[in-house]
C-alpha cells in the first residue's frame, strides 16, 4: 500500500469524470446513449444528481485504487506509461465484457454495449496511463 501513489490514484479516478463528460455529451455519444437507454432529457434532469455523481466518484476512485494496486512494481515488471496504459486497457476489456454480458441479458442493443463498454475501455486506459506515468 505504501508504494501506491495515492495522488495519482485520485487524479486517475477523477479523470473518469472528464472522459464521461466528453463521452456522454450530446456532441459525441450522449444522444445515441439516451436513445438506446430509452431515456428522455426530462428523465435525465429528474435524476438524483448527488446520488449519481457521488456514487460515480466513489466507484471511479475504487477502480483507480484497484488498478493502482495491480500496477505496483514487481521484480519482473516496472510500471511506466506504456505498462500502465496497457494494464488499464486490459482492465477495460474485462469491464467491457461484463457490461456486454449484463446488457445482452437485459436485451440491450450492440450500440448500447459499444457506447458503455467503449467508455470503460477509454477511461480505464487513461487511468492506467496516469498511474503508470506518475510513478
């Protein structure tokens, strides 16, 4: 635990907000995601923002801390930008698959799966890059 850069973990966790803000913006995938989720703008506005963003922050920080633990240097592997981004990408593939499995049973579209799973891949790759770079 003492070899983890907790400031890097914090920044990596918060980077998910930046990626999410861009990813789910109306200019990128926001409108398509709303359509595939069968949500209206009124429903989105009516959501409990404190609960949504609070839990999003908590879960993003847990993900970044978990990734930080996996990226602790070992005798065989020294963590750097490349390995951090690679490990983050692989973690993103893992979460993409979990999202796909749940979404298929929920009868969601492949477009929905690709939007949400793609967010996981991109955000976790960035998290890993931040943690790897900031050794």
